[in-house]
């Protein structure tokens, strides 16, 4: 199974990296739904779209919630992004993989891994 790719703004990537964030919020739809974001699916958290900063993770859980049922701080962000109205939001619980020595790296084949 191909990992779910989740590109993030730097502030959100850093929050997952330091453990202060455990859920990602996206507008519910064709890409962010129960079919694609099911528990147990491998996921790759990426700082932007580059290949340098990535975290290996797994989808822990998934729920679909209206904006009004989210924490107030998240509601404000969702309203700023998607405008007023009762939008459904995909709440994706993420477990970042950590080893005793830090994080489990995401393997990327390419020039940076010594492959052409």
C-alpha cells in the first residue's frame, strides 16, 4: 500500500515533529475521506513538497466532523481557510514513528540515496 502523502506548512510539520500535534485537519472530500485515510494506513508527513524533511507515520484514526464540533482554535483556522458555512472536516489522527534513536526515516530512492 502506498503511504498517504500529507504535505504540511512548516509550523504544522514542526508540531508533529515535536509531538505537540497529533491530528491533521483537511476539508472532507475525494482525497480526505474514510476510503483513503483509514486506520493503519502508512502516511508520510512532508514539510512542504520537498524530499528533505519527511516523517514516517501511520493513520491512527479518522472522523468526519462539521466545523462547529471542532475545538475553537481549529474552527477559527477552518473558517479562515474555507469561509463561513458548515463544512465537513476530515480529522486524521496521526502516529509519528519514533525509534529509540529518534525517528524512523522515510526511504526515498533517488540521487540523495545514491541511486540514479
